[in-house]
């Protein structure tokens, strides 16, 4: 096993653009798989693709929810009328 096969919590936080604390919380919840080595965690590089995929999906979902809210706010009455037909 090679050190290049793993990332530290700080490195993963930098890649994802979130805090180290957020990474630790995701590890604790089991969202991110990590191996504990002494007092530190190591994340396999090969798992980063899955982690990035989940992050993007959550971000996309929030954007879709916002777009739906705007549409309903702007066209709510028209949508209700179309639904009655």
C-alpha cells in the first residue's frame, strides 16, 4: 500500500471545497468511508469519485428545488388552473 493511494481529511476537504469538520461529520455518519490510522483518518483515492458524485447530486437537488419554488411562486395560479382541466 502506498501513501499516494490515500488522502488526508484536509486534502479531501480542499478537493470538495468544504471544511475539515464537515468531512469528519460525513465520516462519522458513514457517508464517507475512511480508515482510522492512529488519531487520523485516511480516505482511499479510488473512493473520491463516488464522494464527488454524491456531493454533486445533493447540490443539483438543491438547485432544482429552488427552481421549482421560483416557478410555483411566479406561475402558481396558472399551474393550478391548468391542473383543474
